[in-house]
C-alpha cells in the first residue's frame, strides 16, 4: 500500500505545472514594455488636462 502511494505521488508530480513557467527574460521584457506603455498613456492623459 505504501508503495502504491509513492507511485501515485510520483506520477502526479509529472503533471504539475512549473511555478515559474513564464519567468524568462523575454516574458519579463514584454511585461515591462506593456507597463511602460500604460504609464505613458496616463502621463499623456494628465498632460492634456
């Protein structure tokens, strides 16, 4: 029974998604560009007021 539990746990580990799936330099740069664009839009909006 203990052996079956170990096998079941090991099998389930294979199907877990990685924690840092999107933690790579390309994704980080893309996110930063999107944040920068959003900040520029806000800055532009407040400059017009």
